[in-house]
């Protein structure tokens, strides 16, 4: 009797394990591309006014950055104040279901987040070559 109960318990655990493995493997996507069903990236294009924080330096208020469209999935971020000597960055982005424009998870040049509802942007530039300055920007569309 104890053996039957033990076998039933082991069988139930085996069924749960197979079920869990099926659920976990069936929920993953076959590709690494994010869902881009939210539309285009044009909402993030424009001039933004805000604060630039230079890593190891100071904050610059009321600075402008310009975001331009390079392709359907790439934008270019340029600080308008050339005296800051900040690098121009191109990043690959996607529209997150109409909520915002975001960089892809594998983007090496920086992290870009544009929130459509508030028309605000946050950008952190990553250092990709020797001598570049790391900086961040937070501001709103003009």
C-alpha cells in the first residue's frame, strides 16, 4: 500500500515537472527581436530641452539635444552645445506598443527612453571608444 502511494506521488511530481517544462518552453519567443507592433519611431524625433550630467563633471541646465531619424529603427542623438564635446550617438530603437520609444536590449551605444504621453526623454550615453565622455540627459520635447 505504501509503495502504491509512493508511486502515485512520484507520478504526480513527474506530471507536474513535464507540465512546468512545457509551460516554460512554450512561452519563450523564437527570436530576440522585441514586439514592434506599436507603430513607428517618429514621435521621438525632435529637439529636447533639459539637463545634461557629465560623468565626473558638472550639470548643464537648459541644454538642447536633437534626435533625428536615421532609419525605421535607428535614431541619432546630438548635443547642440558643441563646446561640451559630447559624442554623437546612434541607437537602435523600437516603439513599445505606443507607450514609448526604447532602445533594444543589446544596444551598445546607450539607453534611450522616450515616453509618448509626457513627451519626455531620458538618455544615457555609453562610452564606446577611448576619450569619450559618458553623459546623461533628461528633458522634454520643445
